[in-house]
């Protein structure tokens, strides 16, 4: 999947249950919508099984409200 | 024929029997006004990474690339879960997208195509180096069947630039021949043009007026900013 970084209004991104290999490019890919994204789903992907996954999501997306249906407490 | 605001189809308009998504670009031009599209694949139990692909061949599974979504430039919500999609085409023309649901597919990577991670030439076209010195614009021209019929129709541009000052979301280039500096790539369904941005910067007013006449435009372009120099690596 390419050019996700062109999305500036994205609020919900569902990529769960995909064989995503890693999230190393995610920060750059979401740079344009990191302020608008409130809901992301990456559960059941290999990338979401890394220990730093949840912390990385919180750090990357300041307005995040839900990660994999889990409410984010700020 | 009125334009639907939404298309909601469950399974029926999902994967075709060949395992490929329907090519929306072959549909009527009203697709461009669509604000929501749900093409959900067959429902299956559990949360397996494997969509129900048993009825398809290995070749089909390898080639399930969604095509034609780029024409849906008004789309705000796109639901494509459970379709066995392995690759998505460039979404940069969907500038209004708010919800993107690609759950339970076969996507393996999220890549950054428009912006390199460094200025060292990463992902740059062959023979080009990324640089901030010169901003050029790359236009990806989708070769639609209608374009082959009439090559002199107005060209609509779906603006997807980032960090630009233009306020028009959709621009019309009055003289498409002015951008005809690119070269076609034989065997591909697209080719690219390189444009100097000021060509657009002075055209916003005329573009707005001309947009009214674009109802029958036959070419859909998606273009994106790239920064590279003209010099050869």
C-alpha cells in the first residue's frame, strides 16, 4: 500500500488481520494524518505483536482514542 | 442517471470469480462523485489472516490488486475488508478519505512512495536524485479506454499535493498539451508527466470556471509532489 501519506483527513484506519511485516514506515506514512487519526486497528498482524506496538501508536498519534478497540487513556 | 452517494454491496460486488476486484475505472463517470463505497468480501468466521480463498487459484491470490479506486475522488469512506487484496493502487487522489478499512486482506507492507525517507536518492526514478532544490510535479496519467477514443478532451487533475498553497482541490489544466513532456511507457496502463508547479499556481481562477465544463472529461489523472532535480545521478 503506497501513498498513505497523502491522506490528510483520515480518522479511521483499519489494517487488522493483514500479514503486515512491520511498522517501520508507518510513522512516515501517517505523517499527514497523525493529527486526525483517532482510531487504528492493527491487531492480528505480525507488526502488532512487537512489544513496543502500543507505545509506538500512542507516541505517533497524539489524538488517538482507540487502538484495536482499546480505549486510550491519556 | 443520478449519482449515488453511496454504494453498499456485501459480497456480491466483492471479488469476481477470477479473484480480482472489479475495475471501477471502467464504470460511469459518476463514480467520481461517490462519497462512500463498501465492497466487503465474503464473511467468514474467526480472525484468521487467511481470507476464504480456497475457491481461487494461487495465481489469483497473487494478483488481487485493487484497481480503479483512484477515480473515486470524492470518496470519504472506503470499506474493502475481506477481499484478499495484496496491493492497493495509489490512493493519493482520494483527498477526502476519512475512513479506510482494509482489514482481513493480504497487505504486507505500508510504503511511502511520494516522499523519500532521505534525500539520498531512495525511491527516486531511475536516473534521478531526490533533492529539495527543485520542486517538480509528477502527473500519473491513467490510460482509460475513453482517453484512447478522444485525446483532446479536457484533463481533470485530482490534486493531492501536500504542503502546497493551492486551494483548489480539483484543478483543470486548460491546455493539456502544455504538459505533454512526459513519455509513454509501452505496455503499462499509465505514464508520467513532469510539470513545473507555477504552471498551476496562476491557473486557479480559470480552473474554477473550467471545472463547470469538465462534466464529460474523460481523463482522470492523479498527481503527486515529488522533489527531484533534473540532473542525472
